[in-house]
C-alpha cells in the first residue's frame, strides 16, 4: 500500500514539475494566470471529490466552505494578523472545519436527495449572509498581499501548484489508510461498514471536516489570486457547477480534479470569447455529470480502467505466498458463545421470528436451516443489531447486547456476512481484509488469504469474480477474530466442488480463529461438511435442534424443510 502511495506521489510531483516548468517558462502571462485559476478550481474539486467521490455523500455547499476560508484570510489581512498568506490560508482552512462538521451532522441521518437539499439550503443561507455583509477589505480595496517571492503571476502559479501537489499527495496517502478504506466501505454500503465495527457518524463527519478544510484552503488561495473578493465568487451556482464537474471527471482522483479544473476555467473563457452566455457551460457540465452517472463511471475512472487494461497488470498468482504458514491454531473456549432468548421479530402482521431460543456453543459450527421465509436472515439481522426493534434478548458470551448498535456489537465480537456480497470494489483484497480485521501484519493478511484460497492482497476487488468475493467475505469476518461469526449463505454462487471445499474451511474456523460459527445455508452438503449441530426454523419457530444426522432425519424437518411427507420418504 505504501509502495502504491509513493508511486502515485512521485507521478504527481514529477508531472507538477514538468507542468510548472512549461507553464511558467513557455506560456504567455495570461495563460499562466488562467492556469493558476485551474489549480485553485482543482483544489476546490478535490474537496468535493473527497466527500462525494470517496464517501458517496452529496455536498452542494463546498464553495460556501471556500467562502469561509477566503473571508478568514481577508479578515486576518485587514486586521494585520501576524504571519503571512500561507499561514492565513491554513487558518482559513481550519476555520471552515466547524462549518463542515455542522453540515456533516444532518448527513448522519440523511442520504441522497435529502442530504442534497440540506447542503443546498446551507449554500443558499450562506449566499444570503454574504449578500448582507461585505468581504473584509472589499469596500476599502485592501488587497490580500502575496508572499514576496510569489508575487508575480508566474510566482503565484507556483505557490498554488505547491498547495495542489501537497494536497494531492496527502490525499493519495490518506486514501490508502484505514480511514480511506472506511470512506469507501461507507460509500458502498453503510450497513456492511457497520458490520465491520465502523462508526458511520465518525466516517461521515471526518470526510466532511477534511473536505471543508480543503475547500477553505481553495478560498484562501483565491483571496491571494484576486486580492479582493466579492460574494459572487462563492455563490450557490458555483457549488452546483463544481459538483457537476466533479461527478463528470471523478475529482476524487488527482487527475480528475485537474481535468475538472481545466474544464471549469476553459468553458467560461471560451464562452466569453464567443460572446455566449456563461450558463451554457453549466448546462454542459450537467449533461456531462448525467452521462457519467448513467455510465456508472467518471472520466478518470474510465481512464484508469483503460490504463489497467493496457498494462495488463496481472496480480501475483495464487501460489505466490504458498510457503506462508496457515493461521496458527488457537485454544478453544468453552461455554455458550451466543444465545437468543424468546427472540421475536414482527414486520407488521408477519411474525418473522416467534420466541426463538437458540444457543451457539464455543468452538463449534452450528447450522441454521429452514425453508425460504423461515426467518433465518431476520435472526442474523436481529443478533447483529440491524433491526430497529425486536423483543426477547441476545447474549454474547452471557452478556446482553440488546442496547448496543450494530457497529458496537461488531466491535464486541459479533461479525456477519450478507446474502449478497457488499465489498467496496475499489479496495484491494488485502485492504479489505485489513478493513474488516483491523491492524494486521502483511504475513497475517497473506496467511488468511492463502488459507481460504483468495487472490494476492494487491488484487483489486473489482477484478475478482463473485464466488471469490464470497470467500473474501468469510476471510474478512474471521480476520477480526470475533467471538462469533454469522455466515449468511456463504456458498451462494459457488460450484459443488467449491462448496465442499468451503465447508472444510468453515469447519476449521473455530480451531484457527477461535470463533464460534452460526452458518445459515440451504446447501445440505455444506451443512453436513461443516456443522456439528443444526437448528431448524419454520415460520419463525424452532422445530428441531441437535446433531445433523438426527435432525435431518426428523420427520417434522423432512416435511417442513425437505418437503418429504412421512409416508412417502421411501418413494
Ligand atoms: N423488511 C421486511 N419487511 C417485511 N417482511 C419481511 C422483511 N424481511 C423479511 N420479511 C418477512 O419475514 C419472513 C422471514 O424472512 P427472512 O428473510 O428472514 O427468511 P429467510 O429464512 O432468511 O429466507 P431465505 O432463505 O429466502 O433467505 C418472511 O415472511 C419475509 O417475507
């Protein structure tokens, strides 16, 4: 991961040095002036890319955060504050953070269009505030001074380029940290992220705070660029246009932010020269964003996919780490890992679970079977904390967890998989195992992947097939070494041979990872291969429990689950 970050950082720095030399050395002054504007827009776009592209939240008020940064720089300048422009820009970025957190708070409960409306509301309110006040220095024409060595247009271009490169490199490292993986996981599925013990509020607030900081920096850079500012520089339409550009180009990537900056500056410039209305540019951006959304990928994502194809970067073969020892066996615990008492769940008139008592012993794999609609997934949802309400209780190693939200239950030792895999495809296989399992050495990650026969840690999840992703789901939950893992139909999409192999792996989980397992499955071969005991649900009630050989021969089970009537069994 670090290697990839350093590689990206060196590409960014090298490209910036070449671009800096060409733009300041060869291009006329006016082009340098425009190029500076491109970079400032690119910084603003980076902030949108982080919150929207990485975390999947719609934020339509980024230019308001930029306005806070610019206002702060103007205020510090007029007030004769100590320091100089770089320091004030940094302070301006920090000043935008509380606003970012304040806007992030509604995002904890809202998503999609509702969040868009709230952020748009903030942008509108900020417009109204700016219309009633003036920017510091605006009426008396007190310009924000640039640092002496960056005073010329060429010099200020270099000054802004340094900020852009610094932020782009910083983001390249940040997105490969655990926090970066958390943002991607939240973007892909908040429920799946919570199942890994991730605090969704923490993830969203951190994204809003850092993105507001970057937007504030862009405002400060604009203050030094223009000298004095007016409210129109930060109006709501600017935020909307940049959001459309970010969606179109994929501003979560350094090149996407830069292409977006070029488009955001070039279009208005071309339209101005052609004596055409500036709004036409916004219409084109909206069309571009619509196109990217319907295609399912932005310009930079398309570019990256093509580059990957050209490079044909095949991940290291599966046996690359074959000499790595499998996970070491751990001492087995005794007692009951998980139990439910009188667990009852109602969906309106439907009673999905009806006073279910279930016990999953330590050191064992227990099966939970039943016909479609019997209540198996509902039980997993209730136990893992994904239902708003249920009656009865869930105990983990004897302690009630009913008042704990899903991510706290996950941290305390209840991990689950889903019927359909929910892994963020932008992650690598290794990054996913680390996200799910926490701090782990490279050898530990590789050992788990080798054990369950998943590809090399550097393989992109997007490039692995559905069956392998199911295995990766299992690798993720066991990597965390919780007290109990709940596997919801892990064999779905696997061939017969793969299912039998998976059954052997699941049977090894208690011994190798110290977790008890509750396995929900329809595939009886897998159940027989992995489980030492079985509970059978039908219409939300437990109808049988015990050793597989006994339970599967129980007439009630054969009738309810296998559809075999007592007298017809021999037929
Ligand atoms: N969100 C929901 N709203 C209303 N009813 C629901 C909801 N989720 C499940 N149910 C109902 O609850 C009952 C149990 O469903 P559940 O999905 O838990 O069964 P299952 O045993 O997991 O089935 P399958 O094997 O098909 O996954 C079913 O009657 C189902 O229609």
